[in-house]
């Protein structure tokens, strides 16, 4: 057993390094005083300052944030409803279809979803911009939200709701007073997942956006094609920090919620 | 079996014997099917106000389903359920004057003990001060005073059970439904709680409908027991009647230990019936109103504690049989002796010997040749159906 410890450890380090060294380099160089991306010129926050003076980049960040807020909220609402339908209403006609249709976008290439949406928007002659990107993000993240919430609902004890009704609460109040608070952490986790999915999406946004509506990932991507600037590093670092924060808190919530159910 | 009598000396209360009494709950020819399974089949039942009524039966016989129909969680396929003369059809669970204590307790995990108990009262729109007073009263009743602020996961199993009971009692329902209320408790706590529940029920004068598959529990606690068999009622009667006068072989075998002898009626002389049995010869019984003709195939049931065991042949003309002691099982308050009749491969008869009375005569030992006998009153005549 002991003999294998060291190689295992090494493999772990190499694996983590493979995954995280590029990100680490990016973060380190965002604090680089030098303009040259590959030469270390001492610690500085100048690129963060420059970032906040870069109006197009700030506009893009603001747009991304708004889209993420809207699409995450809508996706969580739809996901909750879909999860309730799947977990509660037993074997209604079309249940298999609904379940399949909801799971499909999880594995469907994003390019295809993007293309399909683009064709739809063009066909409808919808002006592309904020709303079309938000809708595109809702289509993708609703599936993720549904899966997260449904997995919580299958372990939810129905007799809790029945007990509430038995004690005189009409079904809607039993849901609001009992079910919702208990599954709230899963709903919050679903919202956060949807939020990060929207925040860092490039593919769908590229298809669904129109002139004048450029999200942060799109802006960064186009900036990089003109050459990586330390400013882009700074923007990416902030994005990574935000996403990491959300993902960690979401997973903590799911974990806590799971522990609660096991008790 | 020694416990049996305790449940019945409580009070003389028997509204079901009064034909003019109006029952509180009535099931009228209720049927409920789940697909091909019929969980409750053409069942009629009347429960009176103030009764402690137990539904007893093996797993899957429809006890929970019957209770859930009264609470409103299942709808009967046919038949009616009346409460206080009102047909409950179409009334949703939250508007029925019944409360249920769930088998799993179903305590709200995100609420304190206090909030759990207050939940039902808040739904009624009761004034804050009244709620506080009622909750305090319920906490005292359930001996949970120190636990008001705790959450259910910070309680022991017995405490949770009491919270569930307090929550269901808080609204003072017309009928309290208890689905295996003591199922999750260990034996000692269970016996304590049985008496607590009985005291509580007679104190509050409430009607309790309890589901159980533990016959001792039903015997100790209930005023009347309904023994269920595959969605139907096999017998409804007070515990001693269920035990002493089972209506069928099913009931006799379900409640307590029993010896069953097959035979045929040889003669009927007034109340005295003579049955000829291949295993133990002539059996005499004292039974009123026997509608069976002479020659009918019947079963005679005799409880193990009613059989007397001796080394010498008793001076009786019937109700006796000899055999060999096959097994002796010590069970604390009594010893169960199994006697083999007619040598290898023959049937076994169970005899219960109370241990408080140590016999002066030579003790029973393995492989002794012994005589078994019983009084005329001990035999129970059961119809000849399978
Ligand atoms: N929701 C349901 N769907 C399908 N079948 C059901 C449902 N509820 C109960 N049944 C069936 O109805 C029958 C009676 O069930 P019920 O729960 O009333 O039994 P029970 O007497 O309470 O048994 P136990 O002592 O095991 O709790 C069983 O055969 C059960 O499988
Ligand atoms: Mg049950």
C-alpha cells in the first residue's frame, strides 16, 4: 500500500497542475507591472485600474451581469416547475417525453442549440441583443436547474406536505410553508449554476447577439485575438474569482441540504 | 397474555351495544383499489365518539389506506365515509376535522418543536396569545417543556414521537388518527407510551383510531379492535371477545397462540356440542346458537393456557389426549410446552404453563408421556371454511 503512495501523490499533483497552471499563470500576470505579457516587471494593480477605465469592457461586463441575473432567475423558475412536474405528478402522459426533452440540451452540442436559436430569431425577425441572449441562456440553463432541483425533490418526504395539509394548510400554503423552505438550498444552487453558465457562455451568446450587444466573454475573446493584454488577464481573474465563489457556495449548499435529508 | 385483562378493566364503556347510539365515524361499503390490487373491499365500520379503536391486521391488509381515506388523502372508489353524519366526499384534507399522527412522524425539519405544534393552530387563524397558551399546554402534556426551541433532529426517537402526538392533538380534532404510533420505539418505551396514550385519551375524551399490526398493543389499548383480512373486516369486537370468541379461524390464529383441531359435529344437545376429531377423539364444547348441522366439518380451537398438563390420566370422558413432550420453551412469565400426539410425524399441541404456580407434582420433562385436558368452556367452535 505504502509503496504506491508517492506515485499516486505525484499523479494528483500533475493532474492538478495540468488543469490549473494556465489559470494560475493568468492570475499571476494580471498583477504584472510590465505591459509585456511574458516578462515579469514587479507587482502592480495598474491593469485593474485600467480595466475600470476601459469603457467597452465595462459595458460588456455590465451586460453580461444583467443577462446572467435575468436568465438565471427565469431558468430557476422554469426549472423548479419542471422538476415539480417530473417528481410529483406520477406517470402523466408525456412524462417520458418531458424528461427526455429537458435532459437533451445537457448533451446537445451548444453550437447546434446556438444555430437553431439563431434561425428562430431570424425567422421571427426579432431584434437581436439583450433579450435574445437571455432567452438563449434560459434554454440551456433551465435543464441544469431542473436536474439539480429534481434530484432534491425525489428525496423529499411527501408526508411532510400531507402533514401540513392535515393540520389545515391548503395545498399551496403547504407548499410555500413546508416544501419551499426545505428545498430552498437546492433552488439557490440551481440559480447559481444558471448564473455562472450564463456569465461565461461564449458560444450561445455569439449566435444570439446582435450589433451593439457584446457580452464579457465575447469582448475578451475578440480582445485576445488582437493580442493578449494584461487588462484581459485582470478581467479574467475577476471573472474566475466570481465564478469560483458562486460554484463553491452552491456546492456547499447542495451538500448541506443532502446532509439534512439524510438525518 | 397476562397483560390482556389490563386494557379492559379501565371502564365500562360500550356505546356500540346501544342500537340508538349514533356513531361518530361511519364507513359505508367502502372500496378502494390500486390498479388490480384492492386495498379495501366493500368495508363497513362504525366508530363511536370517545372510543379507542384499533385496526389490527397483517402488513398490506389495507389499514393505512382505510385511515388515509378518512383523513382525505385517498378517495374511495365507491361507498361513503361519514363523520358526525356529514358525508366527507369532496372535502379536502385541510378542511376535515381529523388529525393524523404519521407513521414516520413527518415533523417539519426546519421548524422548532414549538413551531411544529403551533403550525395547525396558525392555519386556523387563532390569536397569538391563545396559540402560545395551547402550545404550552401541549408541551406540558407531552412532557416536552424543556425542548420547545429544539429542532426535530436534536431530539431522541421517543421525544420526536411525543412531538408528533402533541402536534396532532393541538387542534383538538374530533378523531385522532394514529398510524402505528409506537412502531419506531423500543419495547420498554413502547409499553410506557401505551399507558400514556390511554390515559391521555380518556383524559381528553377524544376518539382515537389507531393502526397497528401488533396484537398485544391493540389488546392493551383499544376499546374495540377491528381485525382486517385482505381489505375486509374479519371481526370487530372488544379485545376479550376477539381473544375468547374469535369469529373465524383467521382471527383465532392472528390473535395469540392457539391449537386448532379439525373434526366433524357428531351431536348437538342444547348448548353442548360433540365433535369427533381424528387427533384427540371426542371433544365437548359449550356453544350457543350453533347453526351448523350434525356432520358438518368444523374446527375446534383451544388456547394454550387453557390446557392442563398431567402425568396421570384425568378422570374425564372427553377433551383429553395423550402424547409425548417434544419441546419446552421458557418465556419468562410462562413456559410453552409442545406435546406431540400419536408419535413421529404427529401434530403438536401447545400448552402454556404459568410460571408463578410451580407444580408440586413431578415437573414436566422432555420425552415424558403426558395427558392434556381442558374444560368444556375452553373449546371454541369455528366454521369449517378453510
Ligand atoms: N399508493 C398506492 N399505490 C398502489 N398500491 C398501493 C398504494 N397504497 C397502498 N397500496 C396497496 O394497497 C394494499 C394495502 O396497503 P396499506 O398501506 O393500506 O397496508 P397496511 O395494512 O397499512 O400495511 P402495513 O402494515 O404494512 O403498513 C397493499 O397491497 C399496497 O401495496
Ligand atoms: Mg400501513
